[in-house]
């Protein structure tokens, strides 16, 4: 019951920040990548539940592969826009993103397209965790004092860091848990719970200052 409840809450979670974005009229330029990410997340989860219920005939793993890469790129673009690296190192995120996508496809080609690429997903999560840490370091080192909880960047990055930290360990454990039973249910409960928390944090960020 808890697994099913959290599943539907997690599916609807992107609506929280999307509604706030609409009614608060958040700055589109600074939050566009987050907006696209939320829309794609919502669409992906709706399609997956339709496949699960037999309302749509489609290989879910191809959809998952596409979403994982889109998620990684959109979050990378977000951090690129926030300029977490010095201007002379601005090329790092595009290069890392390209290498990450190439590594993901290499792992898929060496395993199977009809299975979750847990190794590639864990790699994506680790890279995003690194982006978040560098972003926080830049925020803390600002010469002008800033109240962290008043900035959109703090809330967004905190939500992403929590979610992808959980995902990193979950994907590392994927092949070590049974595909049914309590352990499997717990895996999805933790994933959906942290996804909901991430969306709540992003929703809060849309109510804060758009600058760092």
C-alpha cells in the first residue's frame, strides 16, 4: 500500500513546482532547464504507468534509457547556466556530459537494451553529485555574505543532491536485490520518496530569489 501510494505521489510531484512556476511567474531564463526537466519527468512517469497498466504498448526500457540521458543533460545544463566553474573552465560540463552519455551507451551496448542500465545511472548520479558540491563551494565562497535559504540555487541544488545521492546507492544495489518481495518494494519506496522531496525543494526554489 505504501509503495503504491508513494508511486502516485511521486508521479504527481513535478506538478508542485510547475504550478508554483506558473502562479509565481518565476524567471524563465534561470529556471528553463528545471522547467523542461520537470515536464519530461512528469511525461515519462505518466507513460511508464500507462505501460504498466497495459494502456500503452511500448518497451519501457527504451523509454527509461531516453529519460535517463535527458535527465542527465538537462540537470547538467542547469549547472552550466549557474556557472559553477570559473569562466576559463566553462568547457568542463559539456565535455563531462558528452563523456557521460558515451559511457552510458557503451555500458548499454555491452549488456542489454532490455534492462536497466544501473551502472550508467549510478555514473550519472555521481557526476551530478559532483556538480552540486562544486556549486555549493562556489556559493559559500562568495565575497558578499548571503543567506543560503533565501536563494533559489540553494534549494534546487539541495533537492538534486539529496535525490541523486539516494539514486547513486540505489542503482549500485539494483543487481543485488530480488525483483520482487520486500527488498524490491523498499527500493521503489526510497526512490519515489526522494523524488518527491526533490520536487518539493525545487518548488521552494521557485519562491526564492533567482540569483545566487
